[in-house]
C-alpha cells in the first residue's frame, strides 16, 4: 500500500443564488495499493472510449459504499463493487472504473 488516495462522498450544497451545486466531500485519505486489471478500447458512435477496471486495496473501513468515488494521482474512479475477502474485515478490494 504505497499510494495515498482520497475517498469522496457526493453531496449537494447551495450557491449564493440558492441553486443546488453538486460537491464531493472528503471522507478519508487512506493508504492503498492501486492495480489496473484490464484495459480495453473500443469505438462507439465514431469516438474512441477507454474502459479501465482497477482494483484498489485499502484497510477495512465500515464507511465506504458504492455511491462514493476514489481519487488517486488526479484520476477519479467510480466504485463498482466492494469486496471484503473471506469476510475477515481486514482489507477491502474496491473494484473501480475510471471516470471520464
């Protein structure tokens, strides 16, 4: 676990005109191991898209869920699945997709 990541929770606040603004609130800054699993490029609607699946391993936390995002080295990831290996509550594997 050699990378410092940020776990972010989507929220909402209001601007000076009382309009809703989407925000990201910092939940935690744990150390993590970030490992790209699969890279695949495909063409759709005459544009190139990249679909990257990444496994991020952190120590066990109860306050992480699939609605949150992970930021690592300026790259934002969506959490697709959360795996607690063997239900030992020692670590979590966050299966993520790079947010475009």
